[in-house]
């Protein structure tokens, strides 16, 4: 079974749009044009991992929603 994650985008986001294109169900554009998470917890998936790994400024992090253990980075 896939993990549930609590995903966070921090203030270093430069609004490249990569995460929104890669995992559009999880990331959307927030009020100040940076990305925000549509709603936690998020189901772990290849798309979410790809979005986190591909962020050019490493603004995205995730913890296991149940244990709080750091999952990414
Ligand atoms: S990939 Fe990173 S820099 Fe680009 S919009 Fe998402 S959080 Fe922001």
C-alpha cells in the first residue's frame, strides 16, 4: 500500500511550474504565484517523487503522514 505523505513547499519556490506540470493533482499555483499543495495528506506516487526530485531549488519536502518520519529529501 502506498504511503500517505504530508508535503510542504517552502518560501524558496521560484514558481518554475515543474511540480505543477509533473503532479497537477498535488501541486497548484497559490495566491502569490508560488506553488502550494492542494491538500495533505497526499498519496505517495512516482509523479510526486519526480516533482520533489525535479524542483530546481529543492523547495519541496515530505514527511510520512502517520509517523512524521522525513521521506524527502
Ligand atoms: S518545482 Fe519547485 S520552484 Fe518549481 S514551482 Fe514547484 S516548488 Fe516552485
